């Protein structure tokens, strides 16, 4: 069960780093949650500001079967969206797995893998969600928090337990049919096939029509060329 072992710490560098360094000591499903992270990390090696009031946690997966790491990222994203519904917060996913509400980012996911002797040892899924923490002025147009959306402070650990409950439920349902998870995930995406989007690929901005969306790549039609792109970030046009 995810969360059966739960470690709570007031302050840490990064919950992902903690599990990366100590994964062998803990069982599958271990969760570590911190009040504050001093060196929180986001995707593309960006710093992730993690002050008091936010929900910063990581989950350790030690898959028996050869499940792709991406399965766990999608599972987490879908579970976050579902866990917010009872709060009447309708979230969507910005490809690949950012959680957005009304055009503003509420949560992000950083998945990291550990290989040992060429074999997948563990998958660590780190989740950062703005719950009661203040959104810095310069980010007000781009980011939001649950407190802003719901109109009152929420108990962070109750939010965590709602997410973990959905993750456990989703694991039971989708472990045997990962393609069903992909369908659910795709339905939650803001981006749809046929849409015009702008992407940043290695510092270059490209604009094109989405031909196909996969979990690790997006195929764009740019003028009369079709390009399959991975490691990209969707940006405002
Ligand atoms: C992103 O959107 O770039 C992903 C952000 C992931 C942040 C979380 S907070 C808990 C865990 N520990 C980290 O250092 N990062 C993740």
C-alpha cells in the first residue's frame, strides 16, 4: 500500500533526494512528506520553491514487473486531479503532467529512476502542490494554490491522504491495464490533437499543430513537415 509507511519531517533538502539516497532502506510505497524543502527541485533542473504551507512529498515505487516509470507519473497526475474533485476543484493536465486550474499551475511532478546493474531499482515520484503557501507576486499570473481556489486553508495531511487514497485505487485498477490509464490521462490533458501550440525544444521555440500526443513525445505539423518531439516544454505562443 502506498503511504503505509509515512515519514514526516519538518525540514529537508529535497524529499526526492532523500529517497534517492535511502531507497534501499525503505519498502515499496514509502512516502516522505516535508513541511519545508531547502533545495526542492523541479523538472528541467529548475529550483522548486517549497516554503511552509505547501505539500511537498515523494513516493517510492519498487515495481516487480517491468512497468515504465511514466506509468507512475501518469498514475500520480490522474490521482491528483481526481482527489481534487470532492473539493470542487476542476483540474486539468498540461502535457505531460503539470496540474493546472483555470490556466494556472497548482502542482508539479518530478519522476526519477534509479538503475542498479542495468536494472530498474526504484522509481521516485515527487509531487509539489501549493496548498496554503503564499504565491509570490511575480508568479500570481502563472501559479495558484488550493487556498486561493477553495477560499480557506486546508489541512495538508488530509490533502495528502486524499491523493494517496486515489493512487492506491488507481494502482489496483490500472496495473493490469496500463492502456486504460493512458486513455484517462489523455482525456485530462488541456492539449488536444488538432490544436496549435508553441513548444520550447532546447531553447528554440516552435509553433505547430498537434498531430499526435503520447506520454513521452508530441508530434507536431510545422508547415508541411511532421516532427516528433520529446523533452519539450509547452510555452505560451
Ligand atoms: C515540476 O513541475 O517541475 C515538478 C516539481 C516537483 C516538486 C516536488 S516537491 C517534492 C519533491 N521533491 C523535490 O525536490 N521535487 C519534488
